[in-house]
C-alpha cells in the first residue's frame, strides 16, 4: 500500500508539474504578445513573435534543468574524487576542475560543437557499419550546448561539494569509523547528509547563473531565448523593445527559479534543525 501511495503521489506531482509548465509558458506568450502590441509591432506578426520568444524561453529552461542535473552528478563525482587518497581518482578530478574553471564557457561551447565531432570522428566512423547515425546528427547544437554547460557547472559544483565535505568536523569521521563503518559508509551515511545542508545555497546559485550563461549557446546557432530575440530584431530592426522583452523574460525565469531554490533551501534548513 505504501508503494502504491508513493506512485500515486509521484504521478500527481508529475501531472501538476506538466500542467504548471504549460500554464506558465502560455501566460508568458500572452504577456509578450500584449507587450509587443503595446509597443506597436505589426499586429499580424505579434502572435508569431510572441510564440518565438516562448519557444526560446522553453529551450533555455529545459537546457538549464537537464544541464544542472548532469552538472550535479559530475560535481559530486569530481568533488568526492578530489578528496580521495587514490591518485587515479584525485588527479583526473583535479585536472578537470582546473581546466574547466580556467577557460571561458564560450570557448567550451564552441569546442563542444566544432571540436568534439572532429576528435570523435575516427572512432565514430568505425561504428557506421552498425547503423549508427553520423556524429553530426547526434552531436547537434542542442547536445553540444548541454555537454559544455554540464561540464562547466559540474566543475564549479565540485568545488562547492568539496568545501562542504571539508566543513564536516574530522571528529565525526573518526567517531563513525570507530563504530566499524567503512570510509564509503561514513561518506554516505554521515558526511554527505550533513554536507548537503551546507552546499545547497551555493549550488542553487550556480543553477541561476547557469540559466543566464545558457544564452551563450546562441553562438552555435541554438534556437534559445537570445536567438529568438535576434531573429525578431533581424526582421523588425527594432532592437530596443526586443532586448527589453528578452531581458524581462530572463528576469522572470530567474525570479521563478530563485523562489523555488529558496524554498528548497528552507526545506533543507528545516530538516537540519530537527
């Protein structure tokens, strides 16, 4: 019964999330259309322009969500690996963080889109007889942006997670090990649950920053919010009202995400107080 109850709750939450997603972007499209009418854009084109901005905002938010999730996993693996005594784990993680944090995100996006297909082509060509599609059809602009953003935010998350783990007093490690727990069990059951409460605020700040950084994906031709605005400007030659609309949509998205992350942060703080 308990499992069935959890399945029903999860299904209802999923349906509510999907409904909220569509309602949010439907309302966003209406608000953008009202604004474009107010600033006297061509009435026949207003619905098309508003829908373009809505689609661009959806791509931006989707890209941010999946990149944040992947970056969290990468950050956890890299952050824990940097603390490992085994150099086979510590050195690659240190190199990854050093490389990504020391190079611009724009360069990483351009490399993922233009460089990765070239580097992977020799290996990929050997898979062609198996029916694997060409690498250009797989590593599209969307997935190139996803790879670059995930690895970028993962490096920053790694340092946050490493700092959170180091903030746990060493005495707790020693006390847990004296009870017979292995190092992996100490990390899983003692350290990470406490470190999560410490690292949530900076991690959610990284997510908000990633939402804005995703605008750099327009440089590889990805149709996201900035690219949608650029196309409207090319058609109308009215940059000021369009850039104001794009900035307002970014502000709205970051505000909604900040409200959600603040709620998440309060939940963790409340759990930590009990």
